[in-house]
C-alpha cells in the first residue's frame, strides 16, 4: 500500500446544464494522496482530529491514523452483509455524542433470504473489534435486484438520524408508503420512529418515512446551523437531482423526472412537473452520477462557505454548487477532473479541509495553496 504522494492538478471546469458553470483551474489547490491501492471506500468519518474510520463496500471496516499512517482493520462485522452488485457495507458515521457513548453507526445491505435490505446498525470499538452490536432497523425494502440501496447517514444533532434508501430498482416503490424503498427515513438514535415524524399517525404508511419519491439517494447532509436537510440522487439517463428535503414531501420519482429512459429517448413518467410533487433545486443533464454531498461549513476555503460539494462518479470530478439566499442553484464549478477517478465520497475534515475517496482506491486531502 502506497502512502503520501503530493500532486498538483490543473483541471478545467466543464459545462453543466441548468446553471452556468465557471471556467477555472485546480491550480489553487493542494492535492495530497493519503492512501492508495485499496478497494472502494464508501464511507468516511473522523473519530477525532487524526483517527479516521473507513468503510469498504466489500465488507471491511478500517481505522486510519493520518499522523502515523497506520491502517488497522476493525473486525466484528456481521456475516450477513450482502456483497453483491451495488450491495455491501455502505456508510459509517461517528455518533454526535461519541465522546460520551462510543457509538458508531453503519449502514449495509443485509442478506435476508438471498435478498438485500438496506439496514442501519450501531456498535462500539474495543481493541480493534466491534462490540455491543445493535441492529436498529432492517428496512422493508427487499427486492430481487441488487441496485439502488441508498445507504447514506446524517444526523441533525437533536437526537435524530436520517437514512437514505433507494427504490431498489423497482420504480413503483418510491410512491408506495408501505415500503421504505425510495425514501428518506428519520429515526431516533435507537432506530425507532420519532413521535413527530410526518406519517406517524397515518394508517397504511410506515412511520419512519420523512420524505419519498426518491430513486437512489447517495448524498445526504444535514446542516445543523440552518436546520436544513440536503439530498442528491441518481436519475436515470440524465435527471440527477439536488433536493432540499422537507418533512412529508413527495419528490416525484418515477411520476416526474428530468431523465430519459435507458431504452429510448423518452421522458420518464408524466414529464417534469406535477401538482403535489417537489421540484429539484438543480438537475444534471447529462448525469454526473452523484455519490455524496456536503455543505461546506469550514473557514479554510472562505469562498466556499455554504456551497454544496458533490462527488461525481461518471464525470469524475468534484462539483461545487453556489446557492443564493433562496437556496436556488446559481453557479457551479467542476474540479479535480485530472484525477481521472470516480469520486465516491467527500467529507469535511475537522480543520476545514476536504477528504475524498475514489473508486480507483485512493484517498486525497484537499487544501488551498498558500499564496
């Protein structure tokens, strides 16, 4: 395994539909490779300023020390993780009260009678092993398909956790409130449904659902300052969406979409608008295949304050989206194209840098160059 390699990248911004893209270069960025030659790192989170948790889709969990460069596997994961197709181990997040409780939260595809179900669990780490494992929610999302699991985790800092669940390759699921598939879920920290969720008192609806009408949401971020939940999801052939999530709302899939069918240049559903269904903040045509999303909170990149930062798989770049005071997307930049790698995840470090993982097996730390 190769460690520590610094490079300079010069990538031009490229055109995106729906909002104009700036033309810029990566010349103002330092791009430092921390790890390489490791399989797909799906989830990342910091335990403290130096220790980083890494979840690998093929069913492995690691702890990495950025100072010593020690990579330690954490054992004790369940044997029923379904590593097949798009399934496997997904996100890993440090609980907001980790210093007090020691909990880390994980999402994964659970093998239930040879079908995958997006699942949320938590555990603690002792002597490089997971202990006190608790399976919090096995979502009602099983299908015979091995695609569109969702699996991103974020916290609101007020005792709740949000979990994204894809529609599992069966489009009607996203409009069916008797399945978790195609939804964003809001849970208490123990996996139960909060009493103030929008559908708790309604019969024929699963109480964990916070929003629905989603295809495959793989980016999810709660801004605790603004108390806003941001989501990004894969469209079909075009039609990737950034959404500002509101409780109880329907985000349209598959009834409305800006994407086209895979088998013909035909619109999906009934077009792009329908009463009672939300419009996205931004769409991508063609698709960028979004993998992750944060809203920048730090000070290391002052020009990025409040901007959405998105990892792209198919177009292999980091997408920086500027919002106005109405949360409308008004500009974007595309960076890191010269890495020529599918960007799987992006997180903000404790000191305000960015950390990205790629499907090529690398983790990079991104900081501004000092002029």
